[in-house]
C-alpha cells in the first residue's frame, strides 16, 4: 500500500457549460489530505472512476432528480478504490469499496456510503459498469420497465455504450426474437453483430434512422430502449408494434443543446398503437440488486455476456475522458484509472 500523500488532486466545476462543455469549465486543484479520518469515516485511494452521460445534466443549475454540481467544489460520480485509513469498524485498511466521490484521487467519506466489493469475483472496474450502475440500469430498464418477454423484438439506441451493449445482450440471453442496435461508427456496428450477438445493427450517420430501422426490423419492434432521444425515438415510435413498450433512459443527442429540442413528430401513433413510453431512473430499482448481481455474474461466468471498457489513464485526463464519452469515443464503459 502506498503512503498517504499530503495533498490530493480533484476536479472542480468552475463554470457552468453553455452547450458543449469545454476544458475551461473545469479546474484540477490540490487539496490537503488527512491521514486520520473522523469517527465513522474512511479514507479511500481511488483506483478507478466513472464518467457518465448523466453528469452533463448535473453541470446545469436546474432542478432535477439529482442535485446540480456546485461551483468551485469537487464533482461527484461512481468510483472504486482501496481503504487506506479507517475510523469505522466495518472497514479495514486494504478493503476495496464502491462509492460516489469520484473525480478525485483520495476520498474522505462517511462509511455508510461505501459498499465493499470483491476483486476476486470480477475486476474492480467492472463494479462501475457491467456489475454497477450501468448494468442495473440496463437490467431494470429492460426487464422491469419495458416488461420484456421471450420472443420480443428489441431495438437499442446507443447500443455500443455502457448501458446499450448490455441491454441487447440481456435481451438475447432471455430469448428475444430479434435484437437491433444503432451506433455512431461502422466499427461499432461490426462490434454489435460480431461480438455482442445483435442480429442487426446500423450506423445512424449513414442515413435516416427511420429508414435504416425499418430495413432492419421488417416485422416491427416490441421494445425500444432509448439512450439517444431525437430522431431515434421518432423512428422507434414508427416501428413499434401494437402494445409496444419504450424505456426512456437517456437523450444524449440533446444534452448539449442550447435551445429546446423538438419532440417526436409522430406522437399521435402512441394512441392508436397503445404504446407505453416510460422513463427509468436506476435509483428506483434497488430492490433488483441481488437478482441483478446473481444473474449477471452467472452470465459472465458462463461466457454468455461480454463487455468492453475504454480506459483513460490518470486523474489529470478525467475531463478529456468525459468529453470523449459525450462525443461517443468510448466502446462500452468509459473508465478513468488512476496510476501510481
């Protein structure tokens, strides 16, 4: 175990982005580290941190389901690390824990907000992706919110990302009749069909989404898992069969828009088709955690489930990783790993 340093580097939001974030919106600052946490607290050396699309929304000063980041204070997000000092009997030095004080090298946190994880069961970074929040989002959004059933035809947008790549595979494992994905490059399309087992996939940059989806789903779709919004949601509404269900998970196409974005122009179809469009927030589905971990760990062991990570090294590169994720430069989960 490395010696506890006197200072830790952490990322602060110093300006609220207007449209696409730029490097000048953030600052990497040094803060003192106490080697002796207060009673009931632990000091964690972060090993891996997560950058996720929802973090863009927290940079805006608007009321939402999660409070906005505060200016000139460290940002937050999922992280996994090693306990290097403990003032709580539940944790010993050397334990690995999952928590929400990412964006920094060392985290001093209330022990009740830390969860032990086992690096022998899976790589520690997996607890930020396939076995973490993105995995549970995919699991809950498909099985509980979309009421997936065997034989359903499923369309997933943003299908090469951390959530989408799992949704498609979960659906295949559970007996989908057809799984279709969209992605932003020909390389990702190949990945979806050759590695993740999607039946069909298309590059949304190669032509109108609606036309490409109809060509890939001649018999329509029963479930749509939306990570993109915009033209993808409109296309899905056109292709959904009667009593189809859509899980609305993300709308990355409009996260950096500076003007209100138009909604789908075909919402009237929802009435005649009796469609169900429902949002998903992972925090509503904590009751699925045990079943989720058991199922997914089993699928990983059996080799039925594959996952990818895009790893950026160094806390100093965390904002670059975040901006790259917003641009779709990641395949699977975008992880920032801290060296040294």
